[in-house]
């Protein structure tokens, strides 16, 4: 299993541009998450999904959109990028099996700079 | 949501035990206590979790106070590779999200 993969690894955007951060997991996990981590800070939850077609807002959803059309993929869309969105973005997933599902698996992250 | 409080940073010597504290005085009966760690330039990784009883696994031990208002992550013999930010997180069984605080930055000295 590749686990959780994220693309791209790095990206520089100009203010006002848009982009999609890709996240794929091959573990058949129901739950998927997007976090952002600003320099020297902890992770903030942006959006999460409990299954295909179902998404919900986290702590800091403004400026982002998500969709979940398949179990494997959970892309994060940035519209009208702003310097405040400069951060490292982590995708994660976990299973929903009763008695399991305690462990979240994280991708390697996407480092985004908006200038 | 119940919050956790951790020291910003701690230091340890290599090959000595490390006790990382976490206070969660507003914990509810359905909250599990999770610990994750984040090595430099990597995504977080799961360490251990528990509900009421102390737990051991190959990475660490989790000691939970009898009143559940605090817990301690124990690394039995710290190595240089254990230098990371350690996050203590509460998650209720009915909640689907996992929210991280600022964590404790552990420095391990040779």
C-alpha cells in the first residue's frame, strides 16, 4: 500500500490564483481530513469527510472547498489564493471499522507559498 | 470540545525515560485520549491512545489518571529519533474530527 499520497509536494501561487491540492489513499478508509499547519504552530482542521459524497467543515474552512466523489480521493480547492493561505497542507485518513479507526494516517504534506 | 494543555517544550537526555504530561480537566466520559507525534518535516504519526486504563505498545506507554483529568505519555528510553512535537488530543467516540493543539516540542540531547 502507498498509504496517503499528496501532490504536489511544493507550489508557489500568485495572489488571486486558484489551485487544487490532490490527496489519494489506497487503504479503503471512510474518513479523510485536510489540515493546515502554519510555521511553528499545530495543525488546524480545514474540512473532513466521512464517506463519498459527504463533507463537513472543520475549524478553518474559509477560502477552501472540498469534494469527495470517490472513497480514494479528497481534493482540496483553493479559490483566489491569499498570502494568509501560505502553509503546509496535510491530508489524512482513517478507517471506520468498529474497534479500530483510532489511527489516522497522514500524507507527506504540500508546502504552499502565496506571494 | 474538551481542550488539552501541554507544556510548550521539554528536554531529555538520550537513553533516559521521558514523561510528557497532558492536562484535560474538562474531559467527558466518551473522550478517548490520543497521542500523535510529528517528526521534523513530516506529517504526524500515531503513537498511542486510551480511554481509562493504562496502555502499552511498542512505541510508548500511556498512563491515565484515575479521574481522567490528566495523562502522561512515557517514552521508556529516549533516542535522538524521538525528537519531535508530541500532540495530546481528545476525541469523543461520536465525533468524526480530530483537532490538534500546539503540542510539546521534545528535544533529546546526546
